[in-house]
């Protein structure tokens, strides 16, 4: 989930959409995902859908 301020939160759908990582920038979040070998999934959710 991206915020208008530029910060990002990563939610784990396998764990009830619990926040598993927060960062100040999208690039930091993307790097964290790539380093932990997560794979993208199709589709998007809004915060209200979580």
C-alpha cells in the first residue's frame, strides 16, 4: 500500500493482511521484496478492501 507521502507498507495476505514491512519510499519496499524473493501477484487491493 502506497501513501500520498511516498511511504509504503507491505501486507501479507497469508497472515490476515498483517503489515510485514514499512518503509519511507517505494524503492526501499521494492528492494525488500526482491531481497526476500517475494513474487508479484496479479491484481490490486485498496486499503478498504484489506
